[in-house]
C-alpha cells in the first residue's frame, strides 16, 4: 500500500518542460541493484590500481629526530564487502561503502644520527568507509549525465607489520606511518570515485539520442526533463519521436500523458506510446514512403484474381468493353496518417488510403478507371527483437467506398474480394517485411536485453526487461 502511494506520488511529480515524453523508461530497484554491482566492480578495479606516493617525514622522539621514508608502496588487495546504493528522492542514488579493506606492501628506510636501517612492511586497513551522492541531470545533447556530489571518505584503524631492520628503530615511527598512509589514502578515494563516475558518463554518452532507422527516418530519444528520482525507481522521460532524417518537422499531434504501471520484476521498463508509433507513420507518409504501385506480377501466380481488365470486367462490365485485353495497375496512397490504438492486449492500426486503378495502354499510357477510398483496420502483434521493437500485422477488416469513377456507375462492394487479395498478398506482406526489421529502442552501448516481455496496455506498449552489458 505504501509502495503504491509512493509511486502514485512520483507519477504526479510534474516534468519541468511542456513536452510530454513519447517514451518512458523506469529503472527499478532491481535495475539499481545491478547498477550497484557494476559500480562496485568499477570502483574496486580502480582502488586496486591506487598508487600511493612515497612518504617521508620526521618524528621527534626523546632521543632526537628520526627521519623515515616509505617507498614502493603497492596495493596488494582491496575488498568492498558492504556496499549499498539507496535512492534519495529528488536527488539521486547514494552509494555507501563501509568496512572496505586493503592490504599494501612497501619498503621503509630510516635515518637516526649515524644509524641507517631499512626493511619492508605490510599494512592492513580494514576500516575504510566512503559515500557519495550522484546527481543526475540532462546534458546539452539530452543524455543523462551524473556527477558525484558530497563525496566523503574515512580511513580508520590500520595495522603495520615490519620486516628487516631493528625493531627499536621502526617502533619509533610506527604510529606516524599509519597516519601518513591514512591521509594519503583518504585523499585518493574521492577523486577515484569521481573518476569511476566519469567512466559511467562515458557509458551514458552512448545513449542513442538520435537513432537512425532507415533512409527515411530516425528516432529522437533525448530526455525531455531531468529524471525523477523516487525511493524505489528512477524515471526518465524521453522524446520518443520519429523524424524525417535531417528534417525535424513536428506532426500536427503531440504526446498524451501516459503512466507506466508499478511493475518491479524486471530491471527496466520501457513504455512506448501510441504517439511514437503515430509519429513514425507521419514521417513515412510525409516522405511518400507509404504509397505503392501494384502491378500484376506482384500478385502470386496461384491467385485467380489478376490485375487486368478481364478480371475487373467480371465485376464492372464497362471496363472489359472499353479497354479489352489490357493489363492494369493500382496506386495505393495514404490519404492521411494512420491511427494507432493501444488497448489492453489489443494493438490496432486504422489506415485511410485512396486506390486509383489504371488501365495500361499498349503505348504505356495509364488511363484512370476509378478511385476508391479504402479504410482498413489491421491487428498488430508487437514484439522485441534484439534491442528493436518489431511488429507484424494481419487484416481485420476493410471498407471500400467510391471516390471517382471514369467508367460510369458500379457496385463497389463487388470489388471486395479483389482488394482483400491485394491487401493480403501484396500490401500486408510488404508492411510485415518492413515491420520485422524493427525500430531501435533506447539503448546504451553494448546493452543486451534478457528476460524481455511486452504488454500492450492503454495508449502504450510496455516492455519489461533485464539488461546485461557485454564488454
Ligand atoms: C481491438 O481494438 C479495436 C479498436 O479499438 C476494436 O475495434 C477491436 O474490436 C478490438 N479487438 C479485440 C479483439 O478486442
Ligand atoms: C496512347 O494510347 C492512347 C489510347 O490509344 C491514346 O489515347 C493516347 O493519346 C496515346 N498516347 C501517346 C503519348 O501516344
């Protein structure tokens, strides 16, 4: 109940810009846990390469001044047993590490009056803690950018074991060693964490904010506002809009508000709104990519229905009479952008086309015979293929009305079977070949989607997925 309440509050946090996102991405607690593992691995890697500068100093003891130096300090092992990543609502994730430990080896050298001595030492620290908050903002390219804020590190108790040399000598400066190394380590940790965070940014910079689709279209995935951080998730609003390549013309419609249901089983939830798909249809329509000439050779040989004046003459006798023995050609052209409807478990596309039928004269001139209005509805199956969103459609129903006739009156309904054949055997297979290629989802670098599921919901499709980064 409490969770629902929190999530509904998050949903109410207004985005600071007027643009509603076309695509939403929710990183869940499970995703954040995966992020924690990646962050810890990265920080651990970096801690192992810490190079401590040589340390030298003097200690004043009762017998006088002892000069010592520590050289060749080498990190042998680092452990980060306890790391937590919590979300701080309104700010971002906070990474806290306690009980971290390390072992290092080095050489010591000491000078006291005329006595010189040297040996090696091993140092164990097992009381290191550090924490940092990450703020997530939008960079100028619309990608998320994180920065480490409020980093603090504390190195606690350490134990040193010496080898070689005289114990009465090194015992004189044993305490100073610990404090020198503690200071040196303490100074190194936060810059190193900042470094690990900036590596993370290198990763975030691979977000495909402008993903090329094909020769007509690209998708923009820039963030429309800074991410919303709640106790249990980070929510990103992305533009999710198709554009003609190089020409970003806005369609005459804009994204409606939609919200992802509170799912938690996967690391990541991606909601793709019907706006995104409609913007695709708008782009392809504007580019003229949704019109198609259909000729007889495109209709399977087994079909008794042919694109010639003999077949059409069966239904419209004037055609057989006035244009005997000619082949025909159809021009299917979108009249306006299709309407995409997402209802729970139901994705439907309604399209509005005009169909012009021509007779092909022996000298190749096209003589128009009639123009029909074709309203068709297809059901879409939407699925994820790799990191792409793909689909396949089947014809639901089709409705023909007469636009213009150049061959006198006829019953349009008699042409239904011809146009059903044309849609099922020519138009829809072409659409499906295109849809099967899919459209890039927002991704980072070499991100793989696993355990992926897709649900069609009201006004959007929701993809739940886990991710793996390879290399
Ligand atoms: C799917 O939705 C469309 C349009 O919203 C509707 O006409 C159709 O009957 C629905 N199909 C099913 C199986 O519910
Ligand atoms: C092509 O043939 C048609 C029909 O015979 C005729 O009306 C038209 O003028 C011809 N066009 C050309 C360019 O020869």
